[in-house]
């Protein structure tokens, strides 16, 4: 996954949730959004180090934790699975249409 694809995914998530996920906030909605970003990016083939660098995390271990956290949340709460499907659908639509990341 290239940097432009990470940027597009990030913009889709900002539009979907209506908040900035690159902040230092550790509040639940922001933390869950960061985990969702890492999970989707990893499922789309991004390397853990690329995810961590894009999000401003110290190293790839934070991305590993975020992906595992989202896997756990999705297995328990169906709302996260719906959010995942909505975000991936919008990401694929924007990619197919050729919309560029502007957020």
C-alpha cells in the first residue's frame, strides 16, 4: 500500500467519523478510530512500519497492538464490523472513481 493510498484511507476515515485521528488524544473514539485505520490499512497490505510512521507512532509495535485490538473489538461488537464495511466500501468507491485525498 502506497502513501497516497494511506492518505486516501485516512481522508475517508476523517469524513466518516468527523474527527482528526493524528492527535495525541487517548480518548476512546479517537483510539478506536486509530485502531480501525491500522486494521484496514493492514488488511489492504500496508506494512506495519508504514502505518506507524503515517500515524506518528514511535514504532511498529503500536500498529500491531492496534490491529489486534480491532480484531478483538470486531469479534465482540457488531457495530465495528459495520463501520469497517462502510469505510472499506467508501474507500474502494473513491479509489475506483479516482478521487484524490483531500482532507
